[in-house]
C-alpha cells in the first residue's frame, strides 16, 4: 500500500482546513459510502462502481456511458474525448488496460487506460492515453489525458482537444460558470434560429422566446477558474468539472476556453486555439509528451443551487490546496516531492505613476519563447503577487523557465530569463525591480492598462451577442475624443468596428483631439497603442492629416466571439515631435480593412509620450511592436 510522506500529509491537512474556512462543510454526498471500488470487465466495456457513482467505459473508444448517481442517469449520451489535428478525431481503435485493479488494492482505487497509437497516421500523428480513475468514498471520477509524439512520427499539430459531456435534460436545468453567470437555461429541444456566427442562437418559441445564447457567452479566463457545471432546480443534483491546476493549459492565465453552454453541454477543454492562442506544434523527429489533468467530474446533491455551487467551489479549493494529487502515478506526471518552488518580491516603480504597485499582478513561469500567450507545447505556472509584492509559485515541474509578470495600470511586461527549477528545491529570486518602459513625458492617456476594453462604452456588457452592431447608433458621427473633456465610459467605444454602407462593410476612422500650448521644436514623440484584441485590421495612423504609420494586425476574433479581450499586443508609433502644432492637434486612427464585420480592434490603452531630448531619426523604425509581435508577413510600415 502507498503511504504518503509527512510532507504530503501536511498538504492534505492544510487543504482540508482551508476548504473548511471557505464555506460550510462539504455536502454529505461526498461521503455517502465507504464501499470498496469494484471493476468488472465485459466483452466490449468495463464497469466501475464505488457505491456513490457507477459508470461504464467502452474498450475501444473510451466513451463513458451509463453514469449514475443517486439513482439518476446523469448523461444524455456517451461522454467522449475528441481533438483537432487536420480535422476532427476520436478514439476508435484503442485498447483498454487496467492500471490499478481494486481487487488487488483492497478496493481503494480503480484506474483504467484506453490507449491508441498514432503510428502510420499522418493526419494525427499522436499516441493517446485516456485515463479514468475511481476512488473509494469519492463522489465522482477523475480523468486525465496524455498526448505523445515519438521521434519517428511526422510533424503534427493539435488545434484543440476536449472532453465532452451532454447532461440529462430531465435532471439539470441551471448553468453555473462564475458568480456573474448562473441562470436557468431552456431545454435542449427549444426551437431556435441561427444569428451568426453559427454558435449564436435566438430561441423562437416558449418562455425563452427572444433570448439569445452563444457558447462564447460562457467562455472563461482560465487563470482563476477551477470549477463550472450544472445543477437541477428540482432534482437538487449538481454535476461539475473541478480541478486543482491549470499548469497544462495553453496560453497562460488570460487564455479563454469553453466551459458549458446551452444543450446541457459540459466541457473540460484540454487545449484550444480560440481567441488567437497557439496550437501544439511538433516537428518531424521531435519527441514530445504532455499530461493534461487530472480533473474531476464531481457530483453532489441534497440542497438548492446556491449550496451545491458553494460545495463545488469548496471542492475546487481542496483540489488546489492538495495539488499535485498523491494518488496520481504516471511516468510523465511529476509528483510533489520532485517539484520545485520559486519565491521572490516584485518592486514596481514608475516616476510618472507614483501610486502604482505590483499588488495583485500576475506572475508566472513559462518558456522563453514564443510569447507566453502563444505557448501550447509546455507547461506554465502562474499566481498572483501579494499586497506587499511577494509571491510564491508552488509545485513547478523541473525545467528552464522565464519569469513573466504583468499588472493592471502598467503598459509593459516584466521579464526575467534563466530561472532553473530543480526537483525539490526552493528558489528565492530575491527582490526584482520592475521599472516600466517610458519613452518620455506622458502628455495624455486614454483607457487604463488592464489588457481588456472593459472600461469603454459597452465594455461592461461583455458576453452578449451583437454588441458591435450598436456602434452606428451610439456614435452616429464616429468617435471624436477630446482629451480633457471626453470620458472613456461614454465617448470611446469598446471596439473599432466596420460599418455597413450601401450594402458593404467599410472601415472607420476615430479621432483623438488634444491641445498643445508650446509645441516642441524637435525630439521624438511616441504614440503607444496597447490592443486588447485585433482581427485582421489594417491600421493607418495620421497626425494632423499626415500619415505616420501603417501596419496590419494579427487575428483573434474576440469581438465577434463576445469577448472583451483576445491576444494582447503593443505597438509604439514614433514620429518627429516637430509635427505637433500649437493649438488643437488631431491623431486619426483608421481601420481600413473592410469586407466583413469581423475586422476590428479593441483598444486597451493609448498613450502619447514626448522626449524632446531625443532627436527623431528616419533610420529608426516608425513602428515598433513589443510583447506580441504581429506576423511579419502581415506587417507593413510607412
């Protein structure tokens, strides 16, 4: 029998204590039975039962079916794993192996694995392992997936991988995503019409007639998200996806993924490229392996929706406090005693922002390149900086990392290369001084740097369909923002959109008007633009009618996917300060790419800085991109 170390036992006790402080004690359904786990092998499937939950798994596909809890059938159809690799793929020719037989461990745990080889599959050259674990006394089951690419396989990519469940309409009717998105949802059979994009639907009959739903309305930022699911207002049963870590998630803490949506759908997104995130990409001859999970399908019952929700959140707190789980044994998964910890203190100072601090900032470890928003092959480890600037990043897999940090109110990103994590070590990076980049004295600023467009007009209406369609009525004369008089909340739209004119989608021009009392005779001015999202835009920047920059952007489709941010990027436009004139000046931001409603930008912050001591040189790049560099093939400068 496996005996946990004293250090591991301490982690468990701390986790239990922490969970008890957060909410009322876990519902009784978590310990309904102490029955031993049983596993039965039949012709084409196996069945697992621990007296609380029972289910069957098909041997070749890994589909999970006939999941029962408290006598209720939980699923409407089999749950499955799928992934995008040159098309949609499913397990179909897998082989089932019993990794942990409860008949040999006193009924403590059963673990099965459905594995499928990718040898000879040029379309999806990956070996797949899908693991299901059932433990004694647990009100749910654990899952994890391993994708592997041996050296002798051809190049391959994973655009998306997910675990998909459709729940029973007769049991569940209330969706729970976060504190702001919890509501009754109509039955899966409710008639609807497609609005566009195809995921946007408007119900056409019944009590929900006119209500619009879209899977993107229920996407989440993964950084602080660890639980979502469904409950039944009548059955008082909850079904949840809960997990203790996002270390395997691609794209870092600002990554947005699906969670649950209309149709009683429930997901654990394993990796995905939505909102412009990077896909897993493995070259021919490259060996790559990655463990995704584990996560838990947790079931509870006995009280109303709020109590079920609080209990599920407490379960997630417990899983986080006891991560990595002691029961997890896989050669590619690093146990607690072989992981490291990184601590430090970030001191953030900006002479032009005396009150700025690193309190609450994100700090994390990821690979040195590419931009962490685009990373998918490896692991990332993120946490928040404490009020005093200190941080602790626990349970880090050994490896070579770069430390990154970004904070609200700061148009910049901290970076420290060469952080080496070794097994069992605690690494103290000491005091890290962060002085954000400045290109001179700040003349004015629109927006607050937070990597979203939330502070602008309709920015607080995120996760609603069709916000971009309100622009012509909200701004019939376009955006004309006067520094010192206009206000972001009313006078700056959340997105610079295309508009319909004579049946064609055309670009728009926004103007920023500002006064200069004593214009500089020389020097370099820098217009700093932080984008919260860009989608195939062609941007022309002009000062008093003179073009000073022209460039194309990347694509993340955040606007049409009801997002308030996508892939964050910064562009610095440098120009001769002598172009500024006495009196009113006008900077024009033109989005020139037309043709459809998708092409757009969402601004995070715009700032003008002036350095009269630095002569402007035509040899310097007029446009400099940082943090996220647009695709060179799509970037042009004038």
